[in-house]
């Protein structure tokens, strides 16, 4: 979305027939990060909160994942959270909608419920669904103020939907049809009027609808960009089928014309949120924060899939034929780093050869790097070896963290990141395209 500050969209999805997951969209490319069906997403600054979908059946509980930039930081089981829908950060705690229990829960970082707001009614009577912060107020949307479980179904929700101030109970927008995702922008309430497959702009002062755009499916999930509105568009909910899939719709903010649709391989979109790209990498990494643990489990999984009990756990790292040493490396390294420091950088390795690459003896394949001094090209500093997070079969790609020890001497350096098979060869010595390189300035930070 924004190459300057490296923000992307995260899109949460689910579907009874297609499954769900979390997707990253950078304005050009859509990538599935995992397959965990997900509802609400919220950013607290240094943490990303993620609600996993759970139905209202007996024994089902809510689950909240908290990510930092390294991956999953905490898993919180919230027993009182029933059919979790939306999630926001109010500056102190995460606030979640428990739709099946007609309630809103304030959840601490330790998983404790520190406050509960609840309306009368049996089960899912109001269908509370979305939250937002507008002018310091916590705002919610609901299908209507009904008293019986899912009384809003069978056409009863038409015109009964509201956006309201959660604390005072004051209605801010009325007359809606299954509303979601209220956002107060420049004196207008933007609302997904889902029952009518549309996005509305409502004057916050007098409640007039000043703009609308009709879309092709159930509208849910809204992110407001500088020039574009990003709206989730789900497939037919009444008669779901694998052939009918969801989309991310891009709407020009000036004209309110649809400028693009990005197909999603799921039936339903739940939330759309803009986050720093580092959090997309964290979601991709997930629970795989301990390389040894995940590598061991991956090896066990390989043998379990084959139905054999291994005499030894690790695959043997025999020399890889030169013709099979074909990889694509991508790394993210700052243009300037301080000398003699240990830096963590994101790196991905794609295996374009026809051999399995594995960090196992006798000739393990590692990710490594070299620093080449521009003023003295003969002075080459070899870097730390980083094991592959798991065996890398042909055609697969792995994302890992690369530990960079910077040179002691300040200056301009060419950083070359590649693979090396110990006691055999550096991959880029066989083919220069097997490496990623960048120019890095090593300099001491100026004193304030």
C-alpha cells in the first residue's frame, strides 16, 4: 500500500466450505499468511491483537492472539468470549465484542476481563458486531434492539440497525440494515450497510445519507486510506458455495467509484486493517519463534506423514549437486547500521533447485553473508551462520530472521546474503543470482 513507510493491509477471513485465514495485501500482491479463521483485528502500537473465530456451540471459547514483531507473544483463552466479532484498542486494554452473549469485554494483556458491558436480551438478540473509537467515544453497531435470540433474522433487521454511543446509549445513526464497521471521518459516518450490500456516508450532524455505493455482496470490513476506501465484500451468505468467493473492493474516495476488486479464496471477509509490514511478517512466523522447536517438530511431521519411525531424527545433509543450488534470496536491511553490533533482519529463501536443502550434518546448508569493503574489495568478512528454520523442499519458500554482526570499522560495505553448504560451496560462487546484495553504510550514531 505504501512503500515509503512499509504499511500493508491485513484481511481476516473465514468460510464454512472454504476455511479462512489471514491475508496480506500490499497494493499489488495478495498473500495468504496462514489458515486460521479470524474475525477482529486491532493494533495497540507495539502489539497486534487477533480474534480467532469460534462458534456458539457448547464448549466453544474465545481465543485472542497477541503478536509483537517476533511472532506470537501471547495466547489468551477467554472463556466468556462467545462468537467473537470485533476488536479495538482503547489506549489501555483490548475491547472485544461477544456477540452471542450480547456483551462487550475489556481484556487485559494477561487475559483478565476487567470490565463487561451487557444489554438485556436472550442470546444474540441485538447482534452487536463492530466497535470503533470516534471523537473519544467508544461506538458500536448492532442489527437492532431486540429481546429474543436472533429475532433480527427473517427480515426483521431491515431498518432496525443502529450505530450508537456505547456509554450513553445515544443513537448516532439509525435506520440501517445489518450495519458493520462505523468510522467517523471528516464529520461523516462511513458504515457498511451490509444487508443492502452497500457502503454509506452519513452526515454526523443530521443523519442524512450524503453518499452511497452499491456493491455485489455482504459488506463487512472497512479501512480508510488516503485516496482509497478498502471494503470487504463477502459471498452470498444465504446459499454459500465454494464457487462464490469474497473480494476486497477498492473505492476511490473522491468519486466513490469502484476502481478494483481483489479476489479472496474464502467465502467471508471479516476485518480489514492497515498495519506496519513487520506485523505481517510476525503473523507469517506465528508460533515459530523458537527455530529448534519448530525444526524438530517439522522433522517429526515428515516422518509421521511417511508412516515410519526414524532411526535418526534429522535428514542427512549430503553435498548438493551444483546444478541443484538454485535459490532466490530476499532480505530487508537498513541502509545505515552502527558498527560492531548484532542486528536482526527479515530474510526469505525460495528453493528453485531440485534438491531438498537442510541444515543437517555432515554438510549443513546455512544462511549466511559476507561484508565486502568498497574501499578494499579484498577485505571480506564472513558472517554468522543461521540454520534454515526447517527443511526446504524444491519449490518452497521459508521466512526467517537473519542475525547480522556488523563490521567494526566504519565505511561503505556491500552486504551479500546467500546460502553456504559447509565444506562444499557458497551458493553465489556457483551462480551470482543465488544472492541478495545491498549497500550499507556503517557509521556511529551522532551524539545528541
